[in-house]
């Protein structure tokens, strides 16, 4: 059970790490669920940052697929899904650089 | 609606807190059904659930012991028809995997991660799940409570206050709640606590 949980945690950690390189402590992204992204979007003014939010929801859906939509345990880390996540991360970084060019810590 | 629907977890135990939600499980036959269901629900295919029961996974035992069917078109709802899961025998493997997750997250906290709320939440989840695994051996009946670490016969070295904060961090990461987490205090408490001594004591008994 938990190897898959570990893989999902690693994917989420990587995404959060990229986003939170650009954020200050009080607006850190706390998770990759739709709820966490929505709360974060409200804080950073989503009207100006649509691309980032769209990318995050895309990543959220991919992470969700890794878990078989379970809130309790996590299943089947599909290599194809992992590759898709890896491909989106540079796009996410680029969108963050455009949004906050001086905030990279 | 063709899916069987269950509630499971804290509500079924009667363990309800202000931040509790109702865990809903849908057991679906097709992917089309899956797409129509709310994101917040746990959704599994019939085959997956059947596999879990046959292989005796802890989650199967959780569902067997702590779920209530709220909708089914079958004469006998799906889980009831499956009966009792096979014996849970992977406690050693699960324990080891969870310890690794815990170790990694504590290490992230020690090295000043830029996502401390996420990591504190993972620490809570790993600790809770380790205690759940241990409860299958150390208690008369498995405990699936968020407070399972305090139910074991081995003293848990983290105060309730800090543990509650870690729970809030997990909820901030996964659900739609607002909560204040004293990140610096919780981080320091988790790093300083002798968590791996507690883990070693548990490990000796498994």
C-alpha cells in the first residue's frame, strides 16, 4: 500500500517545491488537491494567473489519478501519469517566472 | 445510479469533531460512473475492492469493520457479499514503508522545506497509519482513529496540542478548511520529539 502512497507524496512534494520557491510563507501552496489550489488561487488573485491555476488543476487531476480517487490509500503509480507530471512541471515553472520574475528565492 | 455507496471512517465510529467530514465510498462498475461522482468521494472499482479483500489489505479491514451501506440496488450490497477480508499479514512491509515516508518528511522539515504545512501533514498521516498498522497486533481490535497513536500500549511522545496542529496541517493540504497552524512550533516539536524511539519500540513488537 504505502510504496504507492510514497510515490504520490514524492510527486506532490516536487510540484509544491516548485511553486513555493516563488511564494512567500503566508501564501504557500499547501497541497495539490482542488481544495488547496482553490484556496491558494483566491490568495494570489486568480484573474491574473489563469495559466498557473490551470496547470495546477491539471497536475491535481494527474495526482488524483495516481490515487484511484481514494482519500485514504493510494494506488497504482502509472508511469505514463508520472511522465505527464514531469512534462508539465517546466511549464509551471515558466508560468511562475512570468508572474513573479523577482520572487524566485 | 449503479454504484454502491457507503459511509466509512470517523462518522461510523461516532468519532465526530468540528472539522470532521463524512467519508463516502463509491464502488463503481465503469469509468463513466467514476466521472460523475464528486471529487471528494473515495471511488474504487469493484475489481480493486475485491482484490483488496482477497489480499487482506488493511483498507479492506477498515471498510469491513467501519462502513455502512447507504445505497445499493443489489439484494446484498457489494461489501457485505464479499464477507470478511483475508487475514492482514503485510504489517511488517507496511510498517517499513510508512517509516520511510515519515523519515523523508521529517528530513524535509529538518532541512527547512519551502512546503512545511504539506510536510507536517504527511508526518501526521504516516504516524497515524503506523499506529493503525501496529494496532492490528497490539490491540484487541484494529484502530482506524486519527488518535490511534494514543491508543497503543506504548506512550506516544507528542503532545495532543502538537498532534492536533499536525492534523490541521493535513486538512489544510487536502480539504476546504481554514486553520491556523503554528508552523515553526509544530515543526520544532516534531523534529525534537523522540519519534523514532517510539517507532523502534513498536517495531520490536511487530
